[in-house]
C-alpha cells in the first residue's frame, strides 16, 4: 500500500509517454471541479406512505393521488415551508445534473424532523439521482435530522386533511387530543417519530457517513490511522458509530459524533463537521429521563467547552491536507462566523423575542480558533439566509464562512463552488425562480382557506399567495405573510411598530429633516396634521430628494410596513434581494438613512421613537452593505473576497 502511494506521483509521467488520450483524469478534473451545496432542504416526502397505517393522506382532485402535506397556515407561520420545497429540491437536483456537477453537499436539516417516512423518501431521491446522473452526495446532520440522540415520540397536528380540516398524526397513542371543530381524529403511525443517531445515520449510510471501497481516503475524529497507512477494511471497522461515540460531562452514556473526512476524488478533501451536542437535561426535584438529551442549540460554540476534541482534529486534518497537497472544503450545519453584517448591537437593542435568530450568532472566539487551526473555507446552513462572513485573527489567519440559503425559505437558492487555480475559489448562488409542479396542492389550500373562513378563524392567511406564478413569487409571499403573522407580533416592540408601520416614505423623509429637540412623535403629528407648521420639513425633504436625483413623489409608493418587509428581505437574502426591492427604492432608503444619521449626536434620551428609528436604519444600512454573497471569488491565500458582479452600489 505504501509503495503504491509513493509511486502514484510518477504515474502521470508514465502515462504521458503512452499517449495523450490516456492522461489521468483525476489529476486534471480537480481544477474547475464544481461542487453544489444545498442547505436546509427540510425534505418532507409529500407522497410518502405510512408503513404501519392505512391512512394515505388527503386526496387531491387534481390528479386523484393522495398527499401527506401540511396546512398552508402552518407553512406561512414557520420560518420554512413544508410542502413545495419537495418540488424545489427535485428542481435543484435537475439543475445540478444539467450543469454536469457530480458532487453535492447537504450541510444538515436535509429532513423535516428525522422521521422514518421522510428519510426513506430522501434516500430514494438521492439513490435515483446517483443512478441516473452519477451524482455523489455527502451529508452531515443538522438539529432537525437528529432532534434527540435516541428515538423520540413526536407528531404533527397540522397535516392537511379532507375538507380543509387539520389532520393530526402522532407516533404513539394518547399524545394529543384533537379539537373536533378544527381537526379530524388523530392518526397514529411510528413513521412520524424522530429517529436517533443510530437509526438516522444508518438510513443515510451511503452518503458520506461511512467509508466506501471507491473512496481514496476516509477518516473520523476517532480514527487511529493516517493517510499513509490507510486501509479500507480497517477504516470500515473503526467507522462504526460505537467507535465514534464519546462520553461528555453530565451525560450518562456515550453519544455519537458523525463528523468525517472523505477524499472522493484525487486531491479533494471534504470535511463534514457534526456540530450537534446533546447534554442530559437536569430537572431539579424530578427524576431525569435517561434518554432526555436536548440539543444545546449553540452549534460550534460547543467547541469552547464540550467538543474541544473536534477543533484538535480539524487542526490535524488541515496540517495533513497541506502535507499531502489536498484541497480542503469544510461544511457543517451551523455558521462559524457572525452572519448579521455587524448589526448584532442594533438587533439586540431594538428587537425582542427571537430577535432575528440573534442567539444563533456564534461566539467570535469560535471563528478565531478555526482560523488559527488553519481552516480557510466553510459552508454552513441552519439560519436560512444568504451571507458571507469573514474573520481574520491577530495571527493573520482568515476564515471565510459562506452561509447557504434554504430551498424552503426566501430567497430559495443553492451554492455552486468552482475550484480554481492558485487557491482561488469561485462561489455562485443559483436561485430557484421557477419550480415545476409548484401549484400541485393549491386547490387543496383553497379548501383549507374556505374552511377557516367558515369557522371565522381570526388569523386566516392571505389567499393571494395562491396567485403565485412561480417559486420566487411564492416564497416572497411566504416571507411577507411570515412577517405579518409572526415576526411583527413576536419580534417588534408594539409601540414602535404602531408608530412606524403607517408612515409613508415621504413622511419618513420629512422626519429625517426635523429638529431633534422636538420628539419624533410630535414632529410626525405636525407633518400629518399641520402642513403649515411642518412646511420647512417638507421643503428640506423635497430639496434633499432633488439633490440625490430622486423623484420626491415616488417616496409615496411605500410605507413603514414595506420598509420592515424589505428589512427582512435583506436579512434573509442579502444582495439577492436587491433586484426584488429595486435600485430606486434602495436609493430612497439610503437617503433617509444618511439624513437620520446626521441627527445621531443630537438625539435626546427622552426621544425613544427617534432613537429606535435611528437604530432600525443603522441595522438596515448594515444589511445593505455586507460582504459579496451572490457571485464572488475567494482568494484562500489572502482571505480576500472579490465580487464578480456589481450589485452593490454603495
């Protein structure tokens, strides 16, 4: 074996003496090799079958088939959709196959919630594309793929049933009592339970989690061999989850870590990191369930305490990759770098509740540790946003973290990585604007909407979502309704929301010209009700628009409600949202932001609305001005990220 490894570098010269047609493909394919990354697919098998129940789902009059789908109401209140992303996943794989891409990474949350029915469906799809198109898939677990490390009772109350009513499906008896007015009787099927590490990993065993005979190399953090001593049989034995488990402090039993390194083609190392950590739940005064191990939910921050061994392993992998001349690409479910474009202070000061997932922002120390361990490029998911984050340490080491958008959220897309020469990587974001079969369940949602109106449901969703002509439009509606039905209620201080949402763009521009000694609320009353007293503000606003070559009257085309929606569009899609918002609207926002920023030093502590407005606009400005995230180059030697388009016009 060692002899073969020592002589493999001589083979290209030997082959060249035979003839150019026999040139070694593997050594030539790495440059310009493309890798697709699909994060947070959250695949729910809408046409799956429950193996232990006769229930087939709701009958679709459009095609006579039965579908296991969730309600539109539940989709529009969730940060992800559950049904149409099934078709989006197929469309993404079709697009990848057409581009002749052969390697696909799925950095976590590839399933709805790790249920048997959905894992079977995902496996069937991946095997089909592997056989028909030669795709190779490499997966790593997310928090939705292994909800708990052991099998766990679960279910969903929001499947869509006949006549538009909800259909609860539970994995065990007596888990839920149905509301007979709004719901059908409960269906019981163990296919809806959450599978633990062993069962989930074994379902998806063929997709990176274990070594294969055709892999050039494979290891885990617990392997005791090296690249030069690699033996497939030995690797296979050490790859068992029993050998890849660790007893963490506070836990009673060792739990698996499914991290792995694989070399599927000569020169390419794919590093998959399992950043899930499950710690035994302590219940003061109660008996603790021996299998109740919740996910800490802090992703790579676990490295600072409970999973330090993973960082040590990464350092060894980086060193080995350099020694053997390998191109190293890392991916995991969680981000490694702050994904807020530096707006963390503003988000924390203004918003309440979940605060745009602020608790999921990794500790800066994590990025520094990975960078100083030598890691240069990482692809993450979990947040359902499009973003690029860069960390440079005091030692001069740089880590670039690419956040991959979800196919199940705005703006649906996947990333396409092209490996170039001289450690230059090109990353392109491929959006899914059109998806075949998008409206396959729309007539069933019509039934749901009709039923909700018949029982006078107070929170009925906007039926206009069913007018969507393409996936882009559908997911825009999803975000709009998500903001209206959930985020405005859960993340925004009610007084500030009541103040901001009705304001017109013109009025906001006029407010940016007001005297800061006057509370902003009083200025707004003047602007709305006493044009004579506010005439100076209006004159300044018009002049300001004219100096910026903007049509003053066009500021009336939007309101504070639109501004908040656009804030969430930028938060979710970064520069992918620019085309949707429009350059003119972005320029209007920039003018208002610049005008308010001039007031910053003179704002009184007794003017909370002006202070909150300024905080909001600072956040907005930062969301508009992040690192390139659509189409860009990454220079690994320098850590520089260079845009390959001109979308940012700061």
